């Protein structure tokens, strides 16, 4: 019987050939992704090696369509810097051709070189790249290359084309004597061996340019294969982007082509193969076993996700650094795997959008997994991410958090610890959270308000408990479009208006639904009793209708402002303007609201056929003591009691809560108010000068201020005269200042700081919506790196569309030593 396993000798031979193949393929994928299509390749010897190894592999392993089976070799190879001369020791023809095509690569002009350990501390310099002739002319030494790994210089052409007898250091081990490097370079460039190698280099380079390499047919085949692989990766990157933007999962139960439940990624790849010729050819090669490296595994998916996300992230960081001043917005939530995720969002004035206009932008950067949710733990996490992104905490001008004690604490909260490091990082409690807390204060101010929302929730629970009950509700509301009972939100109080709206506009139909439910024989006795109680004691109670009229108008007003504050480009001056308008509405409603609510409640009562009158309750006479003055007692009617003990209580509580919870906004108005509208700014020069001086002190830390108060005063006076008509808002003024170039530097800084201050943490809350879609219960084991990559592609999808796929493919090809087996 034939042997089922290879012998030890055969295994060693197979291993040696496989290692030889891998070593020969380091950097080989550059042939398929280089932008220049004129690459010489003597492929005959290479193909023989590939076919030999492929035959041995096929003899021991049956060809499989498993995508993940053969991809591990790609990621296990360490990254190789092919441009560094330290990696040119094992020179062969294909590597030489590749290097000649790429040419010598140098570091950026602002790079620094390491110094020697001796007392002189000499180092290599860019000066040595220039050759000075006696007549004063200068020539570039293109042949001189520097090795970062060895801290030595080499001769590019001598390293590639040297003869066996060439013993010069620049052609072999490299030169590092920085004291004598000038003399050595002068002697080397006049050496006969160097000139011979230069001639070989130039000759081969010219042949590449004319597409006249040794084997033109093989070269054309390499070019065709390269374009095929570029096309495959281009489609994979586009597919990764599409799946990530729509928050769709990638993988399934298996990773095999043309099998069931193999995931969205492979499923869409198969779909492409039906219509796209490039992907059709790629899948044919996989099916026939002609290739073993498909670049379709989950590891390649992760790599493409990370590369796309890193490209977008680098763009965002560049925008933030260009803007200089920025604010941070942090918010925390537990994910499906019970890990605390902190959303990290940065707000800045984006000045890179166009040559003239600027805009306020908020960018999502990543989710931070935090184990310590105390103020110190969150502050340390914030510091670490700022350091990793190379963002200076000294340029931080705003903090936006919710109203949690670990965030806003005055002693150990995050905002206090940041202010200790940078006093100019102004803390702003989230405006939307503060509005929610105002409504909470109103609802908890009296027992009748608590009871009202309890009745609203009881209505929803009663009908939503079974399908049959909900069908009864729908039958009674069939003429109403877009309205139905909704549960009360425990966190977003302003959204409770959606729960009250159907009761406010259709109380009679809801009462009829309750009556039908109570008379339905199929309804349980407890539900019948609950329905009768709600219909008789609540909906037919004029006091309930009156409370509903009050709460509907108050919640409607708060909801409008809350939605307005949640916009991404919301600025502090607009928020203050809207909050002032909301407070004025409450103050006016305190005067006329009771009468308006009585009118609305009376209309609802007439519609339902009940008497629009408050129920008079019997006054319990308390026994008087001998020293009590009976004349001090004030007896109110039922209507007066409703006004004093209910209406005025909740409105007055709202006004006092507004004052307590928006104190920081008053501080902003005091410091930056004169910038809100230059036309309405104080006409007194002395007053304007005092405002500018005060702002200089506010923006000063460590003896350095963002502005000069006196110069700002002069610039603002000039701006008031030259501003075009209709330019009033700070963002419009900032656009005009940018158009005027560097004419108003202090005003430019002051307005940028003003617009950088956050108003709410709505962007962080929106990122949590994406978090729940990406990391759901079926994908709960997702790694943090993959989560951040997918979240970046989903949230910042506008920036993803601007990514250059060509550069991304070149970067993908150069990250690791790739292997591609030819047919």
C-alpha cells in the first residue's frame, strides 16, 4: 500500500524549498502594485521554483477552497524595508531590477540623524548629498543612500552592481566615519569601479524607461498579473468600505468560497464574480487550485479595515493640528460584552475645508475601553490618548461631558483634573442633559406631576401587554395617521412629548378604546378593572386633562430647544440665545399659561362630554389650639388650589432650575458676549477695552495668553467699520477674517476659541448608536481594534469617500513581505 505520509527526508526537502520560495518572494508583490509598469523580471528561474514547490505541496495536501487555510503565511512574515541598504545582502536579479526601478530613497529634509557616542557627537547630514565643484556649481549625489538601521551610508550603484573584487566600504559594509566622510566621498566618486557601476545603473534604468528589458514577453506577463491583483484588492477595499458604512457583519459560520453561511464579505465576492471579469478570474483560480493565497481571509479583512481607518484618522488628526485649538467630548456606556466604552470625540474649527470658508466640526476618533470609571481613571485614559495622537493638552480649550459626578465633580472629577493642568480648558456641562434634569426637577416638584406621568405609562403598558389589546387600540385610532401610544423614556425627558401627543389630541378615542377593552369578554379581569379605572378616574377627570395641556406645551418648547442644541455645528452663542428665549417663554407662560391651559382642557372636556370643572374636595377641619389665630387661614377654591399648588410650582421650579444648571453659560456670556454680535457690541470704547482685557486674562496660562487685549481692541474697532452688511454671527466674522489673511490675528484666535467650546455631547451619544449596531450580541467577541476601525468607517463615512485607493493599495503592498504564486 502507498505511504500516507512523507518520509523525514522528503519533509526536509519540502521545507527547504518552501523557505527558499518565501525568501525569494520578499517584496515581490511590489511588482504588482508599483505605479511604474516598466519592471524587468527574469521569471523563468522563479517560475521553475514556484512550480516545483507547488507540485510538492499538491502531492501532500489536497487543494481546498478554504480562504483562511493559506493566508497565515502572509501575516507571519515580518515587515521588510526594501529601501534600506541593510536588506540588500542577498542580491538577486529581480531585487536588483526592483531597486533600479524604484531608485534610491532618502529621508525627509526635516529628519534628524543619530549622533555618535563619542565626545564629538558627530552625525550624518544632508549636506553630504551635495557635491561642490571648484567653479561653485553644485550637483546632487543621487547614488548616496543612508541606512537607518545601520546608521551608515552606501553607494547605491556599487552596492547593486559591484564586482567580486570590490572591497570598498561604500559598496559592502557601509561607511560611518563622519569625520572623514567628505574626503571619502570625493575619492569614491572619482573611482573607476564607481564609474563603471554608475554606467550599468544608468543603462538599466534607460532600458526600463524604454520598456526594452531582457525578456519583454515575460515583462508584459508580469504587468498583466500586477494589474489583475491591483483590481482584486481595489474591489476588496471598496467592499470593506461598503460593509463598514452600513454596519454589516463580515464573517459567517465558515470562510469557504461557494458554501452556505460564509458571511457577507465572501457572499458579495461571489456575487461580483457573476458580473465582474476580474473577480471572476480570481475565483476561477481559487476553485481550480491555481493559487493558494487568495487575500480574502478575515486577517486580510482586518488589515484593510485598519488601513482605511488609519487613513481617515490621520486626516482628522491633521485637521485638528491645523486648527490648533480643540475641545474634547467624552461619554461612557457599557457595550454588549459588559465592557465600559468611552467615546472620544474632538471638536475644532476646520480651516482646511476651502480657501475661504471655515466650519465647526466634531470628529469621532475612537472608543476607549476603560476599566476604572473614576475621575482619575478617565482622566488618565484621556491623557494617554492625547499623547498617542500627539495632541498638545495645552491647546485644549473646551471639555464637554454629561452631568455625572465622575465627570463634573468639583473636587475629583475629570473636568477639575484637566483644569489643574490647563485652566483654559473650559468645562461645559451638556446642554441637553441639563434640560433633561430641569424637566426631572419639574416632575419631582409635586406629587400630582409624578402621578400624571404614571397614568401615561399605565396606558401604554395596558395596551402593549398583548396583541389583542393593541388591536383594539388600533381599531379606535384607525383614522389617525402617525400617532400611537409610546412608552416614557427614562433618560430623554423632552421626548416624552411623543407619549403625550396622542392623548392630547385624541382623548375621546383613547377612552373609547379603554371602554371596549373593559367590555371585551376575552380580557382578563385585572385588565378590565385597570381599563375601567383609567377611563373613569383619569381620562374623564378634568384635572388630568388640565395637566396634560400644561405638560404638552412645556415639553414642546423644551423639545425644540433640545433638538436645536444637538446639531454638530452648534455654537455657544446660539445656545445662549435659544436658552434665553426658552426662559422668556417660561416666564411669559407663568403669566398667561394657566388661562391657556384652562381653554385647552375645556375643549378636550367638551369633546369627551364631561363637565370642565375641578372636583371640589371637602376641606378637613383641623382642631385649633387655644393660641392659634383663625384669621390667618386662607381657603382656596379648587381652581385656585390647582394654580397655586400645581401650575406655579412646576413653572417656578423650572425657572430656578434653569438658573442653577446653566451658570456656566452665563460665564461664557460674560467673557465672550461682546463677540456674539459686533454690531450690538458696546459703543463705548472704554467698555470694549475692558472686555478685551478681561478676555486676555481668561485665555492666559503660565504668563502666555492666546490674545493681546489691546491689539484685540484695535482690531475689533476696525472690524466694526469694515465688516460687510449682514455679517453678524461669529462664524461669518471668522470667514471674513480668513479672507483678510493675517490682518486680524487676535480676533482670529478669539473667535476660534469661542467656536471651539462645545455645547452638548450629542456626537458622543450618536456614536453609541453605531456601537450598538456594530458590536451586537452576535458579534460580542469583536476585538477593540476591529471595533474602532469599523466605527471610524461608519461614523466618518464622508472622509472615507475621500481616501485614495491607489495609495492605499501601494501601502498595503509595502507593509509586509507578500507572496503571490503565479499560474
